[in-house]
C-alpha cells in the first residue's frame, strides 16, 4: 500500500520522534518495545478511552488503533501539537480528541469512559493521587485503569540520557505496590507487571450491582 503524502511539518515531527527513539535505544531504552509491552498488559481497550499525559503521542497513536475513540489530556499545548502531528502521520488523528487541561480536574461526567490509561506521565505529576481519583471517577463500572511508568532501571537510563544532553530529569516517585494496595482497598482487582524498563499496573473497576 502506498503511503499517503504528508506536509513538511508532519514529516519533520516524525523525523524528530525517530531521532529521539534512536538516541534512547543507544542508552538501553527501546521506546517502541516499551509501548508494545504496556499495550500487551492493557489490552483489550475498547470503546471510549481516556489517556492522561499526551506527551509526543508515541503511546497514544498505538492506543488509538485499538480503542474506539481516545480523549487525551495534557497540560502542555506544545506537547499536544507534536502528538497531533504524530497522529496525523500514522492516520489515527480522527479517532482522537485533544484536550489541554490539568487532569486534577477533568470536568467530565462520571462514568463516561470504558478505560483510563497513562504511560510515562505519572512522574511529571506532583499530585498524581488526585489524578487517579479523577480517572476512577470518569471510568464506568466494570471498566479498566492502566498505570504505566518507567521502572527503576528505566529511570536510570532516562537520567543518563538527559545528563548526556546537559539536562536533568527531575521526577516524582510513586511506589506501584503502594498504588496497588490503594486501589485494592477500593475494591479493584489488580495485577502488576514489569518488563521493557516499565512498570504496569492494571486494575478492574467493580461492576455495578445488579
């Protein structure tokens, strides 16, 4: 199948994403493999899905291929601009609604989504427990919560890569086992997995009483 033509901005954005992925791979982090690992733990993800922390859209575009629709939320408009170009390149832009907003207050009705997910954004969020409460609020009974972030080794790799660029990578720390206990206390059935320098916590929201 012939690849559709893209405008220069979309192509330039794609080159930047591939360049970044290649650089991370040299330090030991395989971004496409990490995305695939997280998706393998999270699927199936059908219907309406909420994505917290759009970033450059690496995870988002893969997620959109499996979900019915995705509403993605990020506080940074510039990040979403890059993600939108990435979605355009991969042909899934029409399945995604981009929202610039602080996820601490989603301003959406309760029980709107079949699932709420986040990948490699938690460590940027100072009050993630508040965001998690919002994720739980907007997911339907019987729905799914998926939390994914770098493993300790993953954070070490990212820190080395940032140091090589003359930068730092400050981040919040969240203990996945503590989050797992917090969710279980609220009646969710959970499972925790590690792989590809990621930690992934999948939790099922209790179904509504008959």
